[in-house]
């Protein structure tokens, strides 16, 4: 994926991933050739509107795409040298929650209401580590302490915890076996702003402590700026721009990425009107020909509706999929907004 990508410490590599959902003769093209790499201890943001393919990409890593209707139609996913798409369900069960864990969007529905939080953490530990029930329960209490909850509350049930506390419990479950990779899917969506900041700070501290690699799925660029090292901007199942935090925030290039930034309020220029991206995300069962973004793009020309853009590297760390950055296409971007 990267022009001069270093092979050192590569935890996860996805190459040309293609995922469809097929039902009643309709094919939904959810992921359309995604490639990415993640180094040990780094956090990568997957950013885009709802329906961009972010969660489907994450579920593919865990082989949690329900078949039917979902089908992984192509590509490869390699983690620590293991080709995950060749793994049986039994093999995947052995690494889910151990080598790779996922924090799902809503803490309210992520926990079992009839089991204590201590039981739910201990269950993961017993599945993956050769310890007694008593040892697993002790480790569960320690994990609660680690995420800022009194270990004495291990015997309580999810309904006895606030939303922020529930999310801390979910994080404790995800980190119980010290995974190599943590996937966080909109982990603060259901939380108020104050609790959101606390949870993000906690995740940051735990990542640094355990050197866990993380994929942060979000549409919130503020969260990205606070927690991530690299950013992949997704649109219609493809990564249309990728780079370091500085590349994306300071050297923004793709018209879609520019549009995302222009949609944010500017605290320094409060009187300015927001500039939303015109139109809607395309129907993934009927994607536009050529560049998928061209119906919404202020700079689109005729060629954009017929030719798909290739990855153009602007530096060793920064690439963009836009015909304006390829030579001899005649497409130009006359100004950089935002």
C-alpha cells in the first residue's frame, strides 16, 4: 500500500479487500479494494460517512461477516504472519478476544444483562488463558481497577452501571488478554462529551501501557486528532486518501477530505457558514462509474465519470485517489479550501 513502506513491526496488512452483501438479486458493494497497513503500537483512524465501509472492513478482520448475505469476494488479511481469511471458525475463535479484540458501538447492548460484569470479563480470560476460575475472577477485578472501576463491583450487573462505566467494562473485556490489535468502532458515540473525553484518555493510556495497535473507526475528526497516528479516509468502500495525522490535517488533498473539514464549525471564525458536502453517499448497490465521488465533487470533469483514479503518492506516507493528481488527465483543483 505504501510507496516505501517499512516492513518493521507490521501487525496487520490488508490487501485489496472486497466485500459484498448479496440478497434478492441485489449486490451491495460494501468494500471495494481496501488496502492498509498498521504498525505495532500505532493507531489508525478509519474515517468516513455512514455506509463508507468502515465497520465492514473491521468485521472482515475478525471474520464476523455473516454469510449469507455477506461474502468476502477477494483480497487478503494478514496478522502477525497469519493469513486470517484461510482460518477456520475454530481457529478464529482462538484469536478473537485474545490476539484481536473489538469494542462495539453501543455499550448498552454489548454486555449480557444476566451475567455480572466480573463473570463477563473472567469468561474471556478462562477461554484464552490456562487459569483457574478463581484466578480468572481475580484478574477480572484487576481489569476493572485498571479501567477506573472499583474491583469490588465485579459482582454487579450491567444495569447497575452508567453508560460511561459500561463502556469502561467493555474496554476491560477487550483488553483482558492483552490483544495485539484492538478495533474500536465508534466507541464513544453513546456517551456525553465529558465521559467521552475520559474514555478516550483511558484508551490512550492503556494503548501506551500495553503497546497495543489500534484501529479507531469514527466520523469525528476531533477524536482522530486526539488519538490517532495515521488516517485513512473512506468513501464508497475505498480509501480515497491516507496519510499521517499531519498529512491529512495540514496537507489535505482529496476533495472529499476537504469537504469533511469544511463541514466542521470553525471556533476562530464563528460567523462563517458551514459548507456541507452536496448530495448524499451513493447507493452501494448502484455505485457511480469512474470516481465514486464525482457526482458530489466541485471539481469533477467528464473524465471523472468514466475513469477510476489510481493511488497517487504525494510523499512516502501520503497518497490520494483523485484524477487531479495524476498526470495528463486535464482535471485540476484550483484552490485548497479550509
